């Protein structure tokens, strides 16, 4: 055998080759490590954050394409998926997250170069295990991937614009920032016409359109009700369901141990028979295969907080549950006059839910709590000018998020934007984000429930706290009128008696004089410099109030005078004055003037002055006009 001989040149060559091979191997090893870096699964299971939200999956540092992560939703329902994405300095690379790819699923998140750092998605899923597959191209990576179970979050609604026309239209553009990212479902009028791209875009996000429909008062049989309701889907196939407005469950006709009179007994039997027909209609809807993917919601209202089976029978609610439909339980909690009464009202709310679940097991898991959003005239439950309505909304949501009785709710809704100012409409989105997506337990707001800014805002204590300047003797006086608060629109339902506390029945009366203006003023206290606030007030022509005559808006006696805020920066674009007709009473409507001003505080105090002379302080008729003023509310404004 011939031996191979090595010389120094060979050794040098071999050494160089070995160094090169080591360097190449180190590069290869580095590349393998970088591309094959394993993500860190921080949590998988079910970790409760509050009554509304549970974390199902948390994964950190995903950069390897094809990474797949499983999570389980114990019951059918909604999930919220968020991905914190990061691009390298060159801005290249995309991220795609696909849900249940092996089962023919869909891409739920796409992150493009230069996109937002946080990408989000919502989907309604069946119970069981699901899987997310993450694809990272280029240098993009997912810093944190989170999946949560959340309730159905309903906005009421698109196409329901404010009765006060000076507020903006509540269209998709208005809803884009605060509402659309924070809801799963939009309630719309049954006859709404939407662009196909709007429908397709919303459905691509896995979200729902639900039409508000009524009950056919002429229908007598289950089939007639069934045909009436399914016709709405036939006319608008893009709808994902409908919500029926409404089934009334009033207080029981009898007290415990009391025997119903024959007349009451007959009434209860008629009502129970009517609800049996509704039950059969629900069953027909459920059996209709063409409606298999459609959801039915039933608004349930009335004065009773507990489930009154005297009126609806013992099978009405179980039928809704067995059909896997939704009970949209109306819980319109108006503002109360004290801290204790506010706590008592929340406790009655809790006790009512407990009663429903006890009498109809499974009710909560099929229940959407429909809170009262209606915060403004001509019909609202924002009744107390010294109560912060948004803090009151926050307290209600906080109870649902934290009280043990409230665990397991299917969804949330706030009814309705027709009677809500633009700030309150947007505020719902903030509440949903805080409690039902982020899963927080603490209050969103930090303000007190009772507002400290204005004293004696309804003149229920005469003129206490106010500085008056009368043009003539007795041209300014505190007065009252029965049910005036209801006439203004401060009420808790149609046909009900006056508020037991007579909220809004008192006011300040001024009679215009040619000698000089009448004015009333007060220092606004406890403001935070630089913060935004809103001011509201009601006014009307006193003679129209006590001797109503049918008038058009053009014929109505309009407010004459000025409302001045000193020591603030007034937002003139948001501020306005608008008239609206009262309702539902008196029979002949009274035209009420609604003042809405938004301002930024310059200091800890400011001054409000109301005059019945025009801006230029020049005498101008008609003199002798009598005007009323009340509900002077100053509260923080949420940008």
C-alpha cells in the first residue's frame, strides 16, 4: 500500500480548512438556534380573571413558523385573541395566525410590516380543544399571544341615532374607535340597508348582526308568530339572528299566601296561555334547518326584578334555554338619591338574578344583561343631576364582574343609543374593554358617585346655593309643577306614576323684564384644571307647561337668554342648544330646551351664569315671557 505523505503545506491547508469548517458550523448552529427557538408557554388551561373573563392560553416569544398552540373552551362561546407583534428595524416580515387550520379553519390575524403592535380578533367557538398556528415570515415575531374566553358583547346599535339631532350620527365611522373593537355583536334596525363591503368586513371578523324586531300583535297561533319572525331573515339573509322586543314579566299578581281574585286568576291564565304559544313558535324556529346558525334573543322586561312565573308560566324560560336561545333581561337601574339607596338598588339587582337562576336553572348561562344606556331626553334614567351617570354605569358593571351570583353570564348589552348622548355611547366601549376583555376587577372610573360641583342643582331646596339678580320684585322664584321631571324625560318606563321623590318637579322660574335681565349664578367647585367636563340643563316656556297648546317647533316659544361659563375653555364644536317635544306626557307635548356644553377647566373653580337677556345685554322682546330652569349638571366628560 502506498503511504500518503504530508508536508508543511498540507498541514497549513488542513488547518485553514478546519478553521473555516468550524466558523461555518458556528454560523449554521447559530441559524438553527435562531429559527428553531422554542416559544414559552406561560399558561394553558383556564385561569379566571373575573366573572366575565378567563385566560385560556398565554405564549411568549414566538418566532418559529408553524408553531402550534392548543387551548380549550369549556363551553360554546366567544374568545378574544391578542398578539403583541414586533418587526425588526428593516420593517420586513409578516405574521399570520390561523385558527383550527387542520379543521379547515381561517386566518384570524394578519400582521403586516408597519402595522399596529397589538393585533386582535374575536370568534365564537364550539366547546372543546382548538389550536392556533403561527407563521412568522422575515424577522417578525410574536412577543406575546393570549387567548381569553369572553361574554357576548352587544352594541345597541348601528342605525339607532340619537333623538337629539345635534349629536353625531352613530354610524360605523363614529363607532370605529371605541365600540367596534370592543364588541362581538351589532343590533340594527330590521330594515337597515348596509353596503355589502360593511357586511362582509364585519362577518370576516367573525362578528354578528342582530336585527331588532317586534311581536306580531295580530298573530294568534305559533305558526303565525314563527312565520312573522323568520320573514325578517328571509328579507335580510345577512342577519345572524334577531332580538324580539319585548316580553313583559310584571310583578306577581298575588303576594305569598294570598289567593288571587277570579279576575286576576283569569288574567294569569290568559297570559300563561299566550306564552305557551310563544314557546311553540320558538321550537318551530329551532327546528327550522335554514335557521340553524341564527340566534334568537328575547327581551324580557317589566317592573318585577324576580322571575314572575304567574304571568309567563313555568316552561317559558326553560323553553328559551332548551332552544339555546338568549334571554335579554332588561335591568334599567336609574340613579338614586343617596349612597345607601344606590347600594340597595344594586342588591335588588343581584337578588333578582339569583331568583331567576333558582327558578330556571341554566338561565344565567343563556342570559344577556341589558343595562339601561338611555341617559338623555326625551326619555332617560339619568334622573339625578348630582349623580355621575358614568360612575353609576361603572358600578353596575363592577357588580356583574365581581359578585359571585353574577358568574356565568352569556353576554352584556346597553339599551339604547337612540336615547344616549355621544359620550355615553362611547363610554360603553371603555367599560367592555375594562371588564369584559381585560378582565379587570377594580372600578374603571375614579370619581365619586355624587357630584360635588353644583349645589341644589334641581332647586329642590329653593334658591339655596344660588346667587340671584332680579329685574323686578318677584321676577325670580322657585316653583314646581306635578310630574314635570317626567315631562322633561326623566322617567323609568311608560305609564308609571310620578317618581316618589318627585325628581325634577321643582325649578327656578324667571319672568323677562324690559328693565334689566334676570340672572342666577353659582361658582362651580372642585374642578380639576385641564380636565374636560360637560354641562347639562333643561328649560321650557312656563305658560306652555301649565296651559299646553299644540305647537310645531317653529311655533314653540324658544329660550331667550344666555348661558355663560367663566374660567373655562368652551368646546364650541361639541356644545349646542336644542329643543325637543316632551313624551309620553302630557297628551299635548311641551317643547323643552336641552343645553349641552363641553368645557375644559382652567382652574379648580369656574362660574356659571344664566341670564334671560341675549348675549349683548340689550333689551329685546318678547317681555313678560316666563321660563323655567332645572337639572343643572356638571360632570366629568370622557374623551
